[in-house]
C-alpha cells in the first residue's frame, strides 16, 4: 500500500496513473450531528483510445 487517505470536503478528488491501482470505499457511519446524512461517489476510469483496425 502506497497511500491511505480520506476525502472529506465536497468535490475532493485524486488522480493516479497506474494499471495496478484499486480503490476502496469504506462503510457509511452516523456522524455526531443530528439529522439526515448523504454520501455520493463518482468513480471515473479513463483509458487511451485505440482505434480498431
């Protein structure tokens, strides 16, 4: 493992370029404040375009 971190602010993100990378999303836990909660996750994978011959 090279890095372990938590994204905490809206629109936080990170980028890597390594075909061996995997990701993990931890379980949702109740916060300390009363009221409803929400978690949204957007994962985008990009690969180079290789035209089919």
